[in-house]
C-alpha cells in the first residue's frame, strides 16, 4: 500500500467528518511534518483540548455540561473518522485499538478516549458514527483525497468548496470561478 494513498484517505476522512458535523477545518495536508512525526494532518477550527464555558455562567450547569459532552463526542467522531476511512475505503483493518495502532491512527484513538473519559459505550458509539459517516459519504472522501493528492495541501475554504462540488452543490464552472487554481495546480511532487 502506497503511504501517500493511505495518508490522504485518512486525512480526507477527518475532513469529511468535520463537514458532516458542521465543524470547520482550517487545512488538510498530506505533506509530511518531520518535526511532529506525522504523515499529514488536518487543523480543526475548535479542536483545542479546553472547552470554553461562556463567561458569567456556571461551568457545572446542565447546559454547559451538555455542550461539553456534545463537543467531546463530535471531536471523538472526527478523531475516529480518519481510521474509519482507511477501514471502509481501503479495506484495511477494523475499528479496534490494535488495528488503529497497526495503521498509524493510535494517537487519534487516544485523543478520542481522553475526550470521552474512557467510556467504552460512548467510544463505541463514536466509532460507529464515524463508520456511518464515511460509508454514507465515501464518494466525498475519494473526491477530496484525489484533490489533496494533486495539491498536497488545501485550506479550509478549498476543502469546503471541493466537498460542495463533490455533492453537486456547486458546478464545475462555479468551482473554476471560485478557485481556478484547484483545477490546474500541480502536485508538490511534480
């Protein structure tokens, strides 16, 4: 298996899950980062490990606790979606910790575990939802992966427009008008 293909499918899976959950991502890259030891990555707009409580409210109020739980669950689904894409689209492994470790997604699974307080039921639910999103939107993952392979790195707006194009929400002509470079930009390896 080509490492670039594995990486791009993984990262596109994260980006599609962000889109499905209404969470913006700032970028998608398959350019290796030697300093971080990563083959690629996405930057999610609100992925800070700290959930911010609105000023002047009780951090332990039911509303804030519910919002924190929803935030953690959504980000766990995004964490799992990269590996889910590899499982669903490439047929590699399953959604177990062992498979995640074998296929370079263990840190994503560890992040999800921390977000969900090691709650096995919530973790399984997050994995199941990630697989469902990727299964339903596999064509979007493939389309985004092809663009990322061609360009190496995409910003958040490019990701959103490419997903809208893949879903038929904008035409080829509109894509050409909005981001003409996406249609002719060479790969960083060319």
